[in-house]
C-alpha cells in the first residue's frame, strides 16, 4: 500500500478501524504462511484448477456445475486440502439471482451506491457491506463481486448507479468501507472494475486512453484508497483496454501499479469475458479467469501446458495459486463458520437508513416538509402506487417480498420495481389527509387532479442498466412534459427523482421542491415519505455534479458508437473485431474539477444538498506537521430543527502545483438547533501531491496551499492557508 493506514485521510469523528489480518479459527500461522504450506502440498493439476473459474449457472447445454450454489461464478474446491469451492455472487446492491438460477430465491434490495455515497458516511457503507454479506453467507456464497470503485467520469454512464462518485477520495473511502463491512462476515469481496471502465458504450472494445499520472491521481487513486481501507481479497480487472492493452493483461496496471507500487497481496480475477490470452495475461498479473465460458476460448485451461512450454514460469503459477489461497485463508473461507440465518430486520434497517441519509433535497421553496395537517395530496407517476425502481444488469436483485411491478423497456428488458410503495407510505405519514394517485400517463388528467390537491408529489424515474449508457440526461417517456403540465396546474409540487444518475430539469423553476431519491431500495417508499413529512431531516449531499446540459461535459457526445456491437462478452467462438479509442483528455479533471477549472456553473454542484435547517461555518484553520495537514472549523446549526451538517474541506495548490481544487476531507455532525461544534479532518498527503510517473513518486511542491471549507464545492465559506515544504513520497 502507498501509505500506512494512519496517514490516510480520515473523516473526523469516524476513525476507520483498520481491519486486522483476517485470521480466523484455530489454524496457526498467517494467511500467507498457511497459503505457502498448502501450496507445497498441491499437485500441478490442483494449482491449475484454482486459477480457472466457470459460470456457476447452466450454460450452453450443460447443467449447473456440480456443487455450485447457482450464480455468476464458481471455482471448484480442493477437498483433500480443505480448500472450499469459491461460490461467487454479484452483490453490489444485494445478492443477485441472474436468470432466476435459484428459483424463487430473493434478497434485500439495497439502495443504489449513489444513494450510499450521498450519505458521505463510511459507517453506513460498512453496515451495508456487512448486511449484504450476511445474506450471501446464508445462501452459501463466499465471494462477493462488489466494491465497484470506478469513478463516474460521465453522468450518462449506464452503471453510474452502481458506482459511488466523481471524486477519488469519496469513492475510495465509501467503497473501501463497504468492502471492509462485507469481509467482516467471512467472505472475500472484490473491488472492481480495474480500471477505467467508466462507460458502457463499447466497453469490451474500448481502449481508454489517459495520461498515466492523471490516472494515478483520479481513477487509480480511488482504487488505491479503496484497497487500503477495505483490503479486498480480490481485484476484478475490467473489460476495456487501458492505453492500448486489455486491463486483464495489462502489465502496467496489474504488475507494476497494483502488485508493485501498492504491494497488493490478494488475487486478480477477470471480469466475465474479459480475458484474451493465456501466457500474456498470466505474466501480466491475472491470477484467475472467471466465468470462462464467456471468453472466446478457455484460456486458463491451458495454463499447465503454458508452464510446460516455458511461456508461463512455474513460479508465476505458484504465485497465482498462493495469492488465491492467501485470500481464502485471510477471510476465513476455509474455516467452519457458523452461518446464522440472515437477520432481515438488520438488512431492512440498513436499507432504510441508507435512503434516509442518502436522499438529496435539491430545491425547497418552503413546501417541505409538508404540514402535518395537509388535507389533500396527489401522488403522480412512476408506479409510486406499487414500488420504487431499480437499475438493471448483473447487480439486479430480485427483491424480498416479490417484484412489485415490471416495466418493459424495449423488446426484452424490464425495469424491476421493489416492493415499497411510496403511496402507501405517504398515506401512513399523513393519516388525516386524503391521498389520491394518478399514474401520470395522461398529463392533462394528472393536471386536472392536481388542481384539487393542496400539494402534489410527482415521482419521475429513469432506468439505467449495465451494458447501455443513457442516451441523454433528459428524463425519458415524456416525463418532462408531465412535470411541466402538472406544475403549471398546481405550483405546490415536489418532484421526487428516482434516477440512476444526474438528469436535467427544464421544469425546475415551475416546481416548489425537488428530492433526488436515486434508486431507493427495499425500504425506499418509507424513507421518501418520512422526508416529505419531516420525520426525517434530509442530509444527503451530491456525490457528483448535475450539469446544466450535455454541452458542459468534457465529452458532450458519448465517445463510441452506442449502436455498435458488441457491448457484452462475446463468448466461445466470438471475436472482438475492432477497437474503439476513447480519449479521456480531461485526465484527472473529473466532475467538479472540470467545471471549476473552466469557471462553468453546473445545475447542482458536487457536495450540494439542502436540509430543513441551515448551517454556518467559521474559524477555519489548517496546520501542517510535515506533509500531514489537519484542518479544523466550527460548524453550527443556525436554524430551528436538528439536522446533519456535512462540512466539506477542499484544497488548492500554489502556482505551478497543478492542483486547482480537490476534496480533501469532510465531517458529518448531528447538530441540535443553535448547537455548534468544532470539526476536523486529517488530509491524506496525496490530496496535496501530484504523481510523478517517471520517478513513480508522489511529489508535494513547496509553497502556500489554500484550504477552503463549506457546504458544497461552490459554497465554500471560509478559507485559510498552510505552508508546505517540498516533499516526495513513495507510492
Ligand atoms: C460485470 C461484473 C459482474 C460480472 C459477473 C460482468 O458483466 O461487469 O460487474 O460482477 O459480470 O456477473
């Protein structure tokens, strides 16, 4: 790892406990020692079997592999050595059940990672990981394909709802905490998709071109921090190429950066269908082929012959097996761990807490919270009578309680609604009000109903899915017109967005309030209703920028050909017949950094979110001890309600340092009306440094650094300076 854990930026008051090396049970020795001992007893065939994963599902005429629970991936165990099979399930937002492989098996649908990131609360991310992993263990899984830590470079990304943010520190701390929570339950978690899998368009033929130093300061930094915090047992390499080489055979990414500079001790597994070679991949650092039926051929089946031919060294195959064994032992997979039945009350409570903390109040002109004595409400749209939407793809969960509604999208896809009806929850929050529902299919009809109501709650949704990026930032299905028409009929309207990323809001001026609820998960309806009534004071803050339009983006048109094929793994006999070069010329200037550098004002800035109370910030100070900077400020609640303030600290560098503006830390404090508190954060030295690729070191330029603090990237209310001497740090 790049820095000792204690040097890594910590959120004030939320000291992240470093996970102890996960030795379980009564076996002597460290995980590495045990791995070496077992390796010494393994045959060549056993080593080869450990590096080869298959689909854990029926495929191409063959039935489910014997022993497989039924999921995305399976690696046979070695019973004579006490090595368990690896039962791998997607688990980003709950336990997936692709194609209903396990008939009728359901799981808790967790709110999207954008909701989780909006909490800015690593503690709740840790709880999320633990809750999901408990359900996974009870279903027989021991490898969780979660920890999606790609930066959100494009707000149209199909998987943005599975990712955390546009900022490397926020992404790394939140993803790392979720991984840490998961691994507290005796499972291996991945961190994925390493690296630069920032868009779905053309993802398997895409060559992400980026300056290496810029990558170290952006996408790779998110992974670096996530790995330090979460210590995932596995890293999943991505579909795309990075600077001309596929991620899963990219020596720079895997050998040099991950295993070299970061000294990563676990194993690298491929994404499903992301392997393109045997010896090249193995020698570049890939340790395990996953779901190999999705590759054009079974590459790691021939690892034995490749060793015999001298194309792969024996030491390398040993290293591959040793790394896998190390993670198995480190996370206690080889030990008998009593697997209690999952506690669904904890899962539900976690899902509810994430949405309560993660929904972001974007606008409020006094309409919210709705008064307790409101007499007549109208709820409109987005199947809010049934449930709340979720995103598609490998992270899709079949929710406990059953699918509330299936909305067909195109010919063979459908948006799944989780069974948490906002309408029912609103009725419970407002027992004395008449609450009507209009499905919003006819704007005129909804407008007529709106005229009769004291206030209108209009739900608008947008489906995102793995494999396809959003065609635009506009709400689909004529919902902009619906909102506009209803808002003109009744200006007392709150729009609740249930989206997988930012959207543009041409109707904003017509509305009184807007809440971004993301994909709200299994308890979403309840959480939204509590926010509307004021039972919960919203505290979510945007983990990414809402642009005014696509024209503000680094790439106003998505790079690649959205109608081109293929977008998924091609499988046996397929071929990748073209490469598409995506130039990420914006380098490390992702999200708010891009806008700031150009003086552009977005629709809603990074870090933004309203509360039913107001906060103030003063007395910002910064002190340095070598390269370690501590920032302090006083925050207070200047309103009449208790609420959560999230003061954000930013840094910018002296002339020539090439650090225009970066998030450096934050704090999360509960404040009673009138209460004030001193908050502090310890700044990760990498936030003050740039990466020198030729020397492979972080460098801090000597000079005066500006520290600023406030409640979003544009509303920075206080500034201070701190002098740093020039310094350099190993990666
Ligand atoms: C996705 C991964 C997922 C894997 C297994 C791939 O298509 O990119 O995130 O873990 O499938 O389902």
